[in-house]
C-alpha cells in the first residue's frame, strides 16, 4: 500500500506508487472495489473544499464508468497529495485556484414536489401532503421520508431519485406496494424490507425510479407498535 492520499487516506498500489511497467499498468482492468475506493477519495476531497458538488458528481460518474486504471486515475490527476504514474515528469502541476467548500443545501421546493439534500440531511415526517410525483436529489447527504402519517390522495406515487454518494430511507404506510425495477443502481445497495400482509388494507403503489450511484436506498414498512405491561 502507498500512503499518497487526500486527508490521510491510503491509496492502493497503482494510485500513486511505482509499478514495474507504467505504460502497461494504465491498461489494466479495475474492479468495483477500486472504483469504490476512488469514490471515497473524491468524497474526502469534496469535504476539504478541493472539489465543488458539480465536479464531484462528474468525477464520480467517470470513476464508476472507468474500465482501466488509466481511466480511473484520471479523476485524481489534479488533486494535491495524489500522484499519477502516467503523468509526464517534466510537466509541472498547473496552479489551481482555491475551491471553497459549498455550504450544505437542505431544502424542499416551494411546490413540495422536490426534496434536496447536499452535504446535509433532510427528513419529512408526520402529516404532510404527498404529491403524485416526488423528486429526491441527494449528493453526499441523506434523506428520510416517512409516509406512514402522510396524506396520500393518489393511487400511484412516482418517486424519482437522483442519489450520488448519499442515502435515502423510505418508510411506507401499511398496505403500500412498491416497484423499483426501473431504479438504476451503480455500486449501490437497494434494500426492500416491505413484506405484504393479507390482512393489510389496500394502499398506494410507490414506483421508485431514477438512479443511485455509490449510495444506498432502503425501503421500510411502518414501525411496529410496542406495548409494555406492568
């Protein structure tokens, strides 16, 4: 392991160390574990202000699509503390203007149809009006949406996700059904803990679409009511 890193992270061999044949190493295939590691480095770089959110998102997409070490290393080229075996030694690093860390963005759109969480967390609980089409955008943040006490006047609720290195937790009401076959997940986890019960009332259908990259989505049933006897 080579200790070239952002924020003290360790980078595996090939992301800054000497290799026997650098010209050949750049064409080596990379694994999902390597892609995930580089996404973690990009997260740290964003947290220290080296990248803004737009740059982070673009580089994550490039890293997740990378097939070779050269393609994967390209997203680390201009980050201080990282070296790249394919960079010509005689070419100096260009001066990079300072990038200020963006302030967390946690908001609901004025019409209630969009929830955004960037570098922060947002939640909706209790009695709230659920639109027929809800957009959830999360970058380096988390969103928790509890529908169990919400007013849902629709038979179908379309939930469109745009998640980059973030997490979304959905808690659905009793009797709700869910479809997430059209959700595109890349280096991500999608966990559906919803279990149908024959005695449950008919509930709305939640259609979950969109994309999640290097993140997670969890779908939960209502919380169980606990009784304590004295």
